[in-house]
């Protein structure tokens, strides 16, 4: 789960990384951190295309999610065990990893499952509307007000989604749309309510625990439902390995970038994810968006970027 940053009462920015140490301000470090953030966003954006290759090679959604979660928990859990600083979770943080794991399971299975039924590019446009679910949930729960800017961005994003899905709606599998929406809502819910958990605990520990719970839950389910569906072709194996490696690189890059540059800049740079996903689907899978769908996609992405940038400016203002 990616949560980027906030301000405390002394107006010093807190950085949600594995360390809360102050960040040096060198220009070279700024560009290095920005480059690493772009790497993270790019590799996150490649996960769905790689997953589709795994499906075409004989695998399925739950197998890809299981392999990814298990590898993540084992590798980063091992790193966490051997690092000098002890990893700790508060009692409430430990309990939170359970419900966060359930939500992230829905998010992963929903988003990656959507590409089994509909084109990757359309699944990405549906999923990346999750920041708007965050805005709605935050408003309904009294965490943040629903401003005119947010409301306008919601309208633009909805209009864009209608344009993106409209021309081929009758031909789209409803299960793919439902999976994408479920994944987006689960991600939005996790970001909204998981933020305090990430601020009060080490994000690396939280993510290792949530992935471990996901792996355990999936292993129990798969053991009673026929087992893993491993790829049967070389292309399928490259897809499942690529999806796992991209996820590991992306998460590592995300944490490292937060140690080097302002978390708000990281959040803005990560808005290239859907662009990368759509481009990769075009190059690797040969997917094409029609003119109206392309316009809709541009509206969705523009609304996301606008809300992120305007939110960053508002957060950057000194608190009285």
C-alpha cells in the first residue's frame, strides 16, 4: 500500500519510509530520488501487462497474486529480519494488517483479474479511479472536506470513464468491469483507512505482514480448490516472473524514493502509472484505444493528476 506523507504540528514533513530520518537537500539527490520514483511507477505500471502474458500462458489470477505475495513476504521479510533496526508493530497495527490484507487481496485479485476479461488499458482506467473513492470516503467519514476542485475532478473522471468504456461497452465482459471496480474500491478504502496505520508503524513491516497474510490465506484456498495454475509456456513463465519482479522493484523504488525526495513529489510522479500500463498494453499486447476511448483515458488521467497536484499545493502551505 502506498501512502506518501503528511505534516505534523511543527510544520515539519514526515516521510513515510522505513526511516524517519531527515532528508538531505542536495540537487543530485533530488534528481536521483525523482528518477527512482519514476522507475517505481514504471515497474508498477508493467505488472498488469506481465500478468496478462502469464494468463495467456496457462496461469490465472490467484496463482499470480500468490506467487507475488509469497515472494514479497519471503524476500523483504528476510531483509527486515537481518537489518540492524528491530521491526516492530503495535498491537493495533498488527490487527490492522489482517483487514488490510483482506482489502489488498480484493484489490490485487480485482485489478489483475479484470485483465482476464477486458483489455488491460480499460482495466487500468477503471482501477486508477481509486483516488476519487479516497476523496469520497474521506469526505463521508469527515477526514477531509469535498472541495469544488475534487467534485469537478470527479465529474471529469466519470465522464472520461464513460467515454473510454462507452464505444465497446456492449462487447465488454461485465465481470472484468466488476473486478476493476472492486479493485479500485478496495484500494481506495485501504488508502483512506490504512493511512494512520502506516504513519504509526514501519511501512515495510506493515506491507510484509499484509503480504504474508495474503500468501497464507491463498495457500489455504488453493490447497482445497485444485492448487496452483502454473504457466505451461515460456511466455507464461516470463509473465509471472516479470510481474513478480516488477512488483518487488517497484515497491523497493517507492520506499527508497521517499527517503530521497519530498513524498508529495513522489505521489505526483507516480501518476504516470496508468500511462505506462496503457502504453505497455499497446506495445506488448497490441491493444488499441479508439479516438473516443483515448479522449476518455486522457480525461481520467488528467483529472487524477490535477487532483494530486492541487492537493499537493494545499498540503505544502504552512499551517498556522
